């Protein structure tokens, strides 16, 4: 599930990666815009169309360590992104990725789980700043919608996703099945990805492709350098 796990993990570690054509024009009636195409070729078209849109929003749920977290992200054309993740049980946090840095701000439950009560009190209402390991935006569309792992897919019966007709593509590897839903009207964007298996099961949906998203770094006086936490009392 390499690519899909990265996609779902974007909410947990403010990182990303999955999925990757020429956009196709609008189709009407019952005509199949993918008639004669293999499932892999449909996925290739969806990958390119989604990447070329530049910006989009995604939301859903994923399960890790026995806990289910809600996730919601908005990604700008630049690759900068912002979002939230968490649950009532484990706490919730906001995330920002701006240029070469990422920022996180959690509620008391979130920071309690990470470092105890003293950490939660110190970071209350403040953002923790860290450099992105890659040195570039972690929601980079080229990574998010890479199609290099979208191989050996099978097309299933078409369905609807939030009122949009969608082609259904599946990939099964050992005990894990990933299902991709691709728009059949307008451009062939990815509408939803569902992963079922032991390793990071979850669901994410995509919408608002091409709509502008603005992401700004938080004010400097609200930011904490994690290197200084150890010396703080």
C-alpha cells in the first residue's frame, strides 16, 4: 500500500503521498469516458488530472494503533498545506506546512499524549516549528499524486461518490485492498480512496480541485522552537 499509506499519513505527520494525465472534457449521458482503457490507464489519467489541478481539499478518517482519527487538509498549488487531525479521545491538532517548515498546535489532550502535562501547559495556544526533512513543501502535488505505484489495478462496477458518477478501480496485495474512485464527468479527478487492511486502514475524499487555498505561517510570537523546550521550566 506504499502510495496509499503515504496519502492517508499526510494527516498524521503533515506529510503526504499517493496517487497520478491529460484532463478529459465533460461527458454527458451514459457514455463511458474510459471506454476501452485499462484500469491502469484510467488511474494514470486521474493522477495527472489531479496533479494538474494544483489545489484541492481532502478529508476522512484513518486508524492507527487502535485509534481512529479524523483528518482534514487543504493543499495550495505551491504545495503548502493546512489542516487538522485527531479525535476526542487522543486530542486534536492543527498543522501547517509553509515552504521549508511545518508547524503544529495541539489541544491539551494532544500534548499530554506527546509529552505530559508540563509540555501541554508550556505549548498551550502556541505553534511548534520544525524544518521539513525534504527541504520542500511536504504536500508537493508531484509526490501526492505520483502514479508510480498505481499498477495491476482492476476495474469494478461504476458507482456514485457524493452525487458524482465514478469509475471504481481496485488493487489487492496480500491481505490489503485499496479502492480508487475516479470522476467520470468533467476532468478525471480522484474523488475518494479507501484502504482496507491491517496497516493503516482508512478513507479519504477529495474535492474543490483548482480552488485557491491560502496558507500562511503563524505570527512569530506564537511559535516555539522545539530545541528550547528542554531548557524551559
